[in-house]
C-alpha cells in the first residue's frame, strides 16, 4: 500500500470538486491540494452531462426571493431553507465568476444580456445556458483552470473508505485503489471533500453514466454519517427510449424541450398532460413523470412501451437551432426530434438526498466537507431543473473557501485507524476468493428491475417490503461472488470494479427503501399510492438515515422553517 499526504483531498472532479480546488488554492496558495477522481479529470462525472442550464435570478422582474420560493415550493417545503437561500444568492455571484473569471461563453440576447430560457416548475425564465450543452462548457473551462494551476491529480483512483482516527473523533485519511494497477493508496489529509456525485444507476432506466454508483453516500453511511431525504429520487420525465439493446435508452432529452413548447403524446398521438396538471408539460418533474407512468400503466403507450415527445409543431429549423445537441443525439439513434416525435420514458436522474451538512459545507465528522450531489437538504422533495449545476458550483466554491480557512486553524495530519484500513482491504479482497457466486450481471439486472418495480416512481408498502427482502438476497449473493480465475489481474479489472460499484449501489438502495418505508405520505418525487396525501406541511419532517449496529435506521426530524412557513411567501402579493 502506497501512502501519500496532502493538506486537502478532494474526492470527485465534477463541478463541485473542481470549483472547490480552485477556490481553496486561491484562498490559501500555500496549501497542497489533490483531486482524486474515478475517471479522467474533465471527462467524467455528471456536471459534464448537464444539457439544460444554470438557474440564476438575473432578469428584470426576477429576484432571489422569487427563485427561493420556487425552490422551496418545488421541494414541497422539505428543503433546508438556509441551504436554499445560500443556493439562490450564491448563484448570482457564481454565474459571473463562470463568465468573467473562467471564460464560459453562455448564450446572449441581442442586447448583450445573458439569455435565460424556460424550465419547468419555475415562475420566471431564469435558466442560463450554452445551447443545450451547458455542462460541457462549464467543465471544459473548469478543467483548463485546474490544469493551468498545477493542482495535483490522482486520476483513475476510486475511493473505498473514509478512515477515521482510532477514537472515531475526526477524519484522518481516505483509502483508495489505483484502478490502473490495483494498488491500494492511503491518502492522509488535513481536510477532505466528499464530492463524488450521486448517480441513481440502481434503476433500470437511468441518466448518469455507469461509473456513477453512489460511492460517496455508501462511504458516508459506513462512516456513521447521517443522510437525509434519501427517499427522494428524481425521475426525469423524458429519457430517450431507443429500445432494449442500447445504452442510449434512458439518456436525458432536456427539460428545455418542454419549456420551449414541446408536447407529450400518448401512443395514440393524443396530448395528455392537461389531464394531470394545469401547467401541462411545464409542471415539475415529479408530476410529469407520474403522469407518464400512469399512461404507461394504462396501456396507452408507444411501440417500445413509453410515450412520445413531439417538437415538430414548433418548426424543424427552429428546433435544430435551439437544441442542436439534442437533435444530433436523436439522429444518431435513428429518430427525428426536430421534425417528428421520439419515444420517451421517465428515467432515474438525481438524488435529492445526501449527507447532512451546514451552509459552510461542514459535516458531523471534523475534517470532512461535502458538496454537490453527495450533499442533502438543498432541494428537499424535488429539484428544479437548472438548480443542480448551480448547487454543485455554488457549494463547491464554498467548500473550497471553508477548507482553506479550516486547515490552518484546526487541520492536522492525524493517525489513521490501522485496523479500519485492514478491514476495508479485506472487504475489497473478497472477490479474489477461490470459489463462489459467479453471475455478477444477474445481480445487477435483478437490482435494476427490483428498484424500478418496487421502489420507483410509484411505491407502496407491499413493494417496499419486497425490496427489503430482495436487497438482503442480493447483498448475500454479492458477498459470495468470486472473480473468474482467468480474470484476476488487478490492472483495470473492470469486473472487480463492477463488484465494488454494486456494493455501493446496494448500500444506497437500502437507504432509499428504508426512508421510503418510513415516509407514509406523498411529497414531491416520493409518491405512495397507499398514502397519497402530502400530509401536514406545517408539521413537515425529513427522514434521517444512519447505520446503527450494522443495520439501516431511520428517524423523522422536524423541518426548520428559518425564513418562511407554509402558507407564507417572501414575495409581495
């Protein structure tokens, strides 16, 4: 095992991780900073996949108060209001930083102001964008800045565990594995940022890339940290349904398509959203996803079992101009988005849940900070489209500033718990046993089907109970798995890493299912047909998940309405 030291270790290289690195270095250039990333810096993670844009209150008539109220109401009164306020106010500063300091070229109006398009669930057109390839623009500029500043990188290194001190009082190190060699690497750090991203790839249809496997959430659970809102899994309404034999199925067709006036049609070509919500296709993602799910369950489906997204009535040339990336993506799969219609299905997109944290990105474990999709509480029961990349960049910058202040004051290299290191390595070595379970693909397929059917868009007690039993069975099968004798070279052993991914996904799935069982009402992305009422908004609680005696425990925690209570508003009527 190789041992390294760095003042600040950042786990993850999406928008949150890269912003944190840049802010930490700018705030305190004397600190050593290292970014560890599962893939290649700038080429992996979910920020790069962002199509739609970045929510920020800039336009005449808009305000941070309006953005805040949209976020709170969209989140069904479950967001932490201090975090939500930090998001909407910080987004204004951060978008100017993206433009003026990092060089992002966002689309503009003829008068030179930033163009802002319509996204669902919002009372104002506030989504700044670069066509429909906003994430690529942001990540390219962030990556260039990190490379230019010479920040240390551990690429193709995956984190296995957060290693505390022997007394459990603080974070001491992170154990990683070098995917290129299979060597274990222990990195001691005075402070570390958990920014690995979520990625609900435990569902049959999902938008993130397959390397996203909730590793950060699994490590946080294992370290005893509390997670909140884990039942809140966002399903994007319009994932491309390209057929069963392509990984393109599930990839997002961005929300701006519906914001621009796209229609959703059932299998017979009839528009149906007005039957479910007065906002029709511009209703929030949870409402549109459930409406599509209801049409599918009623049998009013397209040939592959979904519904249609139709854009042709807006004019093919107009659609090609506004949504170049989307049109090309559909064309590559044989579909004409600009002039016709494409089949879509709801697809698991984002985890609103994550590690509980404060507005300065600190957590309950001294030395550990969190930002991005690993963090919970900003979005509550539902994330507005366009708030995701704003969340990552706003809190990523805050995390970098906070760590740069914290390290000189409270940081030190602490002795790691050597017994915990040994246990983690022994656990990771299990697939190298002589014999055992051999079908890893069957475990993955069963997990995806079970989570989709029993813990997906519509839930109930019976399905969630089945999910608990299925997860126990799958965990046992995974624990008994043995790598084929011909596949034990540790260098780029993707089967071994698939096994590790599944371990993280099963841990996160258990948290999702346990929280969903505990919430006996329906809020935002969480809908139970046996408890369809949203419950008392004024008495709202959020779920807190943590490990107790090797079991997942859940408690209900009252939501603090720090700025506005249900029935009230910060806006003047």
